[in-house]
C-alpha cells in the first residue's frame, strides 16, 4: 500500500462514516478534473534565499506590490501555467515562477501534516478541522461594502487580530503552517491558509473546492477590527448581519454552517465544549441530519449556553447552530441538505470557494479560472494509470 493510501485509510479508520465514504469513493471513480493535469514542471532552480529575500525585502520596503500578470498569455490561464501574483512578482526576480504542480506539492505536504495529529494524540487524529477553521477565519473578516478584510493580506499573522477572541486556538494551525511555509517560502500566507482549508475539506472526504493562487502578504495596518466573525451565543439575526456583510444569503449561510460537520469546540479556547457529529474528521451532511433528528436540550453546566443531544449527551450545538432549525427559512435549507448530500456538497463547494476568494481583487488572480486540486488518493490512482 502506498504512503498516501495508507494515510487515507488511517484517516478514515479514525472516524468511519460508511455512507459518506462510499459516496466519496464513487465520486472519485466518476469525477474528472475540470482542468487537465499540468505538464511536468522543472524543479525550482536552487536560487539562493538571499536573492529571494533580497527581492522580497525590496518589494516590501517600497510598499510596492508587484503585479506581473501575463494576461495576454494563454499559458498563464491554463492549469500548470506559470503563476505570478503580487509578491510573487518579486520571487520571479529570483527566477522562480510556481506552477500548479508546485502548489500540488504544498497540498500534499499539508495533507501529510494533517495526519501527524494522530501520532500526537491531537483531538480526533487530524489537524484538518483546525486548518479548515484557519482558512475560514482568515477569509470571514471580509466586508463587501468597504472591500476590506478577507484572505488577501493574511492579517491574522499580526496582533491584535491574532488575539481576537474568535481566533483563540488558531495559533496551533498558524504554527504548523509556518513550518510548511519554511519549506515553500515563495507562497503567500493567504494562499497557504486557504489552500490548507481546501486540502482539509477534500482530504476529509468533502467535495473538490475550486481554488487558485493570487493573494498577497499585507501589513499589520490592514488588519481588521474585532467583531467581524460570528458569535456562537447569538441567533439568526446575528448570522444574517455577519454573513450578509460578507455577501452571503440565507441558503449560503446554511451551506457554510455545514463546516461544523467536522471538528469540535475546545473548552480552553472558545469556552464551549465537544464535537457536533459522531465523525468529526469526515465531511458529510450529518450536521444537518443530527440537527433535525436528535432531541436537543440545554446542557446543564458551568459554561456558556450550548445544547447537547438527549440520546448520548456527547454531541453539542451552539445557539447559532440551533438557529438553523428554529428560523423558518434556515430550516428549509437545513432540511434540503439533510435530505440530499449531493446538493449539500455542490453548494458547500461553491460557498467555500466564494468565501476563500472574497476580497481578493480580480487582477491579482494568477489564472482566469480556479483550479481543481487533485486529492492525494486521486493522484495515486492517476499514477497507476
Ligand atoms: C455560523 C457561525 C459560526 C460560529 C458562531 C462558529 C463558532 C465556532 C466555535 C465557537 C468553534 C469552536 C472553537 C474552539 O473552541 O476550538 C468553531 C469551530 C469550528 N468551526 Fe465554526 N463557527 C461558525 C461558522 C463556521 C463556518 C462557516 C465554518 C466553515 C465553513 C466553520 C468551521 C469550523 C470548524 C472546522 C471548527 C472546528 C475547529 C477545530 O476542531 O479545532 N465554522 N466554530
């Protein structure tokens, strides 16, 4: 068994969800990439880091953001094309322009690191959920009116945004990403974090989420004020205000909330405690099913208000999650996704792609169309063809 296949089986054994996995195996057997696999690219030239950082430093010093987008070049628009965006322009000065293949190498590295959680007895055996949350929190600060926030400048690297209450615990993911960045110093942090979220979603059995590079590293001055991310103690109105500011409607709010199929609340981070589903490292529509099918009661404890399932008392829901069944319009979509996992996956892929791209100026994108990054098991299967 190959290393990737072994990792995949370990990941799945950690929290089996047979229906979702059968579905995912079925999908992978019938799906085709929407972009052709890239042509083999030569290994990045061993340009000295001094040259690279010299070029980057020069760019940062002048506060200059390079944009060398070869928009007239067809090759720049195809998968596997040379990618130049933002600070990457400076990297081009160091003689290296990454291709889709280079980003796939980072994808694979992220997938590998995700699974190291199992050896470290971290949570449910995967860093996938916290990688996903990092990508979402770096993107969820977007304000469509002012055009500020979003994944573009990766401002969560800076205090006070890194210390905002909603971001508690995300240092775990940022530190792991920092190690990956050391190996691939040419990628922007916004690209790395959103690619981390996409990798997590796909490797945890979720749908392909279209993604492309182009975000640039910004400065502390571009950090967003506290209060832009949702507060789990609130209700439907709050969700509409917070997600409406990002440009999402009711259906999209419910689809995005399906992110709580994975991961858990940590008492020492948010104050809340416990997982939402029985399979917290597998993306499926179980979050919606559980919301509708279980009886939810308020937990009696010395902590913030949360619900627990009456049956096992091992699962939890935040007040905001519960709003998805108490609000009439939200409930309609909760039911639709509980009944039809294909519909959920389709909508989920779309809203996640939108979330991760929000606020990034069009001209920054390295390709006119987002890419579909192949999952590690798909890469393995392709090799043996
Ligand atoms: C709807 C409003 C939302 C609220 C109030 C909310 C709140 C929270 C809270 C309190 C936690 C627990 C943090 C901790 O204690 O470690 C959490 C975790 C998480 N959230 Fe959300 N969230 C929301 C929406 C979303 C969305 C839209 C996504 C993704 C699309 C998402 C993905 C996640 C993931 C994957 C985790 C698990 C992290 C881990 O296991 O470490 N959340 N969320």
